[in-house]
C-alpha cells in the first residue's frame, strides 16, 4: 500500500505532437483527393485543358485540409492532457493529503462497496474504528508539527500490519478506519491487536517511546446492518467503550450472537 500524497501532472510547454502531424497529413490528403477527383472529371470533359484556376483550387483545398487535420490533432492532444489532469484531481480527492491513505469520502464509498459485496456472497466484513489516545495532549506538549508526524507514522504502521486486500483510510482528525473483507470475529480481533501493538512500539523521539497508543473498536458485519452507517455506528460504540475502559485496548461490539458463540472478545480484553 503506497503512502504519500499524490501530485497533479506538471504543466509542460506546447510541443508538436506526432498525432497532430498525422491528422494534418491525412486531412491534406483527403482535401487533395476530393478536389483532384472533381478536377480530373472536369479536365476530362474540357478536352485536356487544365486552367490555372483549377490548380489554385486544388492547392487551396490541400492547405485547408491540412489545417483542419492539424487542428483536430491539437484538440485531441488537449483532451488527453485534460483527461490526465482529471485523473490526478480524482486521485487527490480520494487521498488524504497528510497521511497518503484514503480520504474520508473515498473510505465511506469503499465501505458501502464492501458491505454490498459481503451481503451478496454471504461473507463477513470487519470494521476497525481507531482513535489516537490523548492526541490533543501530544499536540500541546510537542507541537502540531509533531502531531502531523505522529499521524503519518501511525498510518504507515497500520499499513504494514494489514493485508493488501484490506482498506485503510483517515476518517478525520486523529481517527482512522480499517475495512477487513472476508474476515470473521477472531481474525478481526487479532488484526486489531497487531495494529494496536505496532503503534504502541513507535518511537518518534522526544521521549515518546511507548507514549503513542490507540484505542480500537471492532464490528463484524452480518448482524442485521443495512448500510455502512450501521457498521460505523456499532464500531464507534465499541471504540467509545474502549476509551471508557482505560484506552490502549481493543473492544469488539457486544452482540448477543458473540456471547452465544462463547466469545469473550465481546467485553474487550485489556492489553497484557
């Protein structure tokens, strides 16, 4: 998973495009062919006399066709550059400019996609809602630039501890969201713990080793949710419970089906 903000394509000076010359050539060829055919017909009917006026008309259409072709080629070149710029803008809108992970808009769109896919194939999808503990205190103590560095480092640590098929995005501020397709309860909990332990081992200097921690709320789909908002609501409820229980821990959404299956993850397990 590549991190780092995308950049728009750089503007370059205008150059003669190969396709512009190609269009100019074919335009001139078509213009010449049309007029040459008409004039040949007239020449045959005028007993071999080719007036200078006819030659002038042929040359005029030849130049006209070439200019039309050249302009068409230039228009196509502009369209290609606009399309490239449009792709760059789309990528910029879908990526969080600080951390390089998905933006909130792209993340919520992907959440709906994963929910529909899980429902269609009868599989489960886990949602990890993650919040950096005491982030405001970190900003006040070390400065906002340090806070930005922390968010980037945390995002990269999360990316290293998830699978290529998982989806990581910044929900907003110091909150992140990870979507785990085709993932059940136990595997989701284990993944959440990998992420949490990875963050807690970060050392950004300034005496912060072990000071950066996250709280994680976990929800696994297939329990009656209809939209991505339902998943977010229940994952957020687990996250709030994690904060209430003392932070730096993972809590799984308390659903009766979890308890009936004998999972003690439903109440959350504090870190060792």
